[in-house]
C-alpha cells in the first residue's frame, strides 16, 4: 500500500504529522517503511521501531516522535546494522531501496526484529512547534498545510473553538467560526476544529494557504476577547 | 487499491466522470469508497449504493449518478446512519476516515448492507452539462480535462466524427479530425472520439487545455458545414 | 500495485529509466503493464515481453530496451494480436484499458503467453543518449530529473567520482564532490554517484533542476584536470 508519495522533499515535519494521522489506524502486522530521509548516507542511524503495537522502519530523524506522543506508548528501538538484511551494495543515497525495504521484506518472511540489530536507548526527537498560552488565548503557528490548502495549527482545537474570538494569521484576521466547511459561503475564511483536533483555518471551497498567503511556520494568534496588543491600532 | 488521489478538491463533477470511467471494470465484490465531499459535516447524507452489481460508499452529492446512467441499472440506496459502524467520535470534517472507510471495513468483515442503515428513495443527482442539437451540429461544453490536458466534451463522439466539420472551442477553431493522436504532427490541435465515446480535442504530444486556454465549461460548438452564425464575419 | 502515475505524458525515455530502476526488484510472477504510449492507435505493435524472468505488456516504443540492457538477458517478444484477449471494442486512444490490462488479466487467469500472439524478432529500441570519452573526462547529457529535482546524467558515476574535477552543466560549473547529500551545506550544488550508478548533480535540500536551470538533454561535461577548451577564457 502506497500511503503517500506526496510528502514534500526532505520535509520531516510533514512526515511526522502524516504518520501520526494514519499509522494508528493500521493493524499491528503492518510494517511501515518511511523514506523521508535528507540525511541518507551520513552517520544518522537506520531504525526499527515498535511503538504501541505499530512497527516502523525509518531513518533516525524524528519522523516518528509525534506518533509516539499520540500513541503515548513506550517504544522499542533497534538500529538496523546487520548487513545480512541489506541489499548489496548499500548506496549512499537511497536507503529506502537498500536498507529499509529489504529489512521489511525479511521481517515479513519471518526474520525477528532482534536479528536486524541491537536495541538502542537514544534517538532523534523532532522539537514541537512553539505554543504559548497568553492572557487572550494562544500564540502558536501553522504546522501543516493539507492537500486542500487548509492550514492546521498547533493550537488545541476544541478549547479554542469553545471560546471563539479572532484568529490572527500574521496580520490577517479570521473571525468566523464554523463546525464544518459547508456552514459558510464559498470563499469565506473560517476557523474550525481540524479532524486531528487542532485549530484549522480554511477557505470554504478554496485554498486557504494561497488566499491568505500562509504556510508552515506562519504565526497564529488566538485572541478570545480583543485583538492582541501587537495588532491594536 | 488507490484509484486516484488526483480528483481536484471539491470537484464532484470530475469525480462523477472518473467513477463512470472505472467502476464498471471492477468485480462485484469490490467496495468503492469515494471521498470527494465538499458538504462533509453538514446535513448531506452518507450513502451505501448498490448499482448494477457495484457497491459504493459516498456522500450524497451526485458523484455516482453518471455512473448509474452509464450502467442503466436500478440502484438500491441506503443511508449510513448506524453509529455502530462509525469511528468514534465522528468528526465534522473527515467522514472518509470516520464513516465511509469504517462502513467498508465492516462490510468486508461480513456486516450486511441492511445493518448500515435504512433504504432511501431520494438522492442528489448531478445535472448533466447542457447539450443542444442545432441545424449545424451540436452546442455543448467541455466536461473534463484529463491528466494529459486533453479536453473531453459532452458531444457524442462517433456521430460528430462521422460528419466532421469545425469544432469551435470558444473562438478557436479545430478543423483536423483524426482517429488517434499519432495521425497528426506534434503540436497540431485535433478532434477525435475519446476513449469514453465523447468528442475530444487534443494537441498532439501537447496539452490542449493549456495551448487552447480551455477547460471545464468552455463552450463547444460543432458545425458540420459552415461556421455557426455567431462566428461568421 | 501502482508503481507510478508520475511519468510525464508521452515521455518514453523517462519510462525507460523508471522501468530499468524498478522492474529488476520484482519477482518473476509479476506482470508489468506500461502505458506510456504516444503512438496508441497507430500501427505501432502491442507487445508481450519476457526478459530475464520479468514479464511486461507494453507498446512497441522502446520503453523496455534499457531494462533489457540492464538485465543483459535475451528477450522473448510476442505481438499482442489475438482479439480474443482484448476488450471490445478496442478504442484508438486507450490501449491500456483495451489491450494491455486485459492481456495481463488473462495471463493471471492461466492463459499462456503463446496464445496472446506470435513471437516477433524485431522491435523498437530507444537510442542511448550520446556519451563521449574525451581527453579530460566525458561529454554526456542529463538523462533524467527525479522527483527531488536531482539531475542524473549518463556519465559513469564511480569512474567520474574517482577522479573528481569540474562538472559543467551547460555553462555552470559544479566543483564539490560528495558521497551523499548531507555532506555539504543546504543550497550547495554537488556532484555525486547516483543510486543507479550514474553521475548526479544535486542541490543539497534543494532542487537542482530549478536552481541550475537544467533538465533532460542539458549537456554535461566532466573535466578532471581543467575546464574543457570550450569554456576556457
């Protein structure tokens, strides 16, 4: 099953959100091979991970740490360093082909995870995007743009929607809150709770990233009662 | 099997043509989950459909009515309102995950369609694009642009090709008729019968949508003997 | 399994490199259906190919000849001209649906390749991109741009990397050689051995095709000791 070939090149953060959103729905016998790997061929490790009953094969770049947080489970992590289970020769630029996929294939043929390499106790974690609780609400940022151009922030969705107010995306204000896209007119910028539970900004039947010129990293300020000081004129 | 992730966002008409073009080739045990769903979370229904031996799970937005026309079969339609077969909680913005896929999974595990919800007698139909037979031929419109940029109209292909003449795309005239792309020089705009049986305009080894600045909704006039009055100078 | 829907329209050369890169990793019972087919509906043949234990169904346009070179195996080639194993009617514009996929389906159901049509002794071969060994190194060209924008040439990778020097892409010089992307700073143009064994030019964490304004057909000159005469000033 090809879950996605649409993760932007080298975008480990995008991969992390993607994995957190889909791996939990797979059965434990699934093997997830993740090849978002800007550090391929350097000394970054190649890992086998068993977390919350889910198995992953991926580079040690933090792509799975958000998934681990979502699952709230203790991971068992192994370093894939048994050359017996690699394609030979191992290239310096394509470990999806030479290390991760062969390891997955051997696992499906009955090789045990122990044989792939030793357990390790340290791995890279992706730092969470900054989120601050303020007197007015929250200061966070856009952490994901989905294929519709919807902007997903790191602000907790139900809490923000429960109090309403203004969502500032940089200097642009979004003031209409909805439960779902179809509740406002096409073209309207709206704030809502995303399907992953975060505060989302969308443009009904449109592309919010394009219309609002926002993207990953755009600051998001939620001000329940009034504009935050910085934007008062 | 991922049939397509390339339907443009919210484009129910594109989905309808896509389904009419591929579902008929699948065996009856296939379950088709369609998540082109601009009305997600509103009061639009979620449906299970059995039509001509094909089973679909989709929003009630007309995405399957062209398929039903092609199959010429009487559908059995059920409303998916048994919460037992949904993911919990059901979000307001992602019924692919929360309603359609879980219903399909339960069906594959032996749940009968009757258990998903009651049969209904009404559903949304997508209106057909306007098509008029004129003294000279037809007046229709482009209803689809494929991934090559080929322009598919709603004008009956074999009938139009049988008489030839001029195809007007807005103010642009296409006068060369071919049986297939390779019969004209690269770069030539040509008229032909599409693989779905409609009048198609293509640019050989090129992209007709871009070259002719046309797209879904562009008027198409077929004039067998002479330019239509509106274009006579 | 959908190996790719991302081969650019009508790009037989891209398909050829794609097939050479992935078919060798499949087991012999796999059937590969290739529908990169600018000549569909003309008198170009439809083929069944058995080469090195791999089976393909494809148009006779040379898309598989590089694969045959890589495998170094003698092919058995048949012409698919038994109408019994086609969808009816056979359209002039979509043989993926009407000839290749039905032939593959019949093969999986036990039809033997002999029944599909007679063996033939001639087929189209894709000419290799020109490669010249010079006093300084090589003169070749870019033969592929991957989805990251990396530029793959037809110059032998290990040999070129073994001697180093300057890689000229048109009038642009790349002088930094690395073993893998992560060995240079983001944004740096680098030369390295691609995972397929050719000389590759990449921009670390960037898109070399865009940054260096290069693409398929861009001349590549490798000059081990000094700039080639044409670029001396």
